[in-house]
């Protein structure tokens, strides 16, 4: 699935194996690779995590 946050296109392929959060940086492992996404604030971080969990 493809999502756009702050103009950045993020491609995440289910299943999501791990999710790690440090302030506004989210690192996750999907079926293809380990990926890192830096977000601007806590609200965007929460929305992105919820999107990952909904996959």
C-alpha cells in the first residue's frame, strides 16, 4: 500500500513484522525491507502508526 505524508511517498507491503518509534521517527519492517520514516510532529506519527497497524 502506498501512503503520502508531507509529500513523501511511503510504500509499505503487508505484513508489517515490527514497528519501532523514537520521538518522530518510525522504523518498521514489512515484507520487503526495513524502512525508516521521519515525521514532523506527534499527531502525524500517531496517524502513521495507526495506518501501519490497520494494514
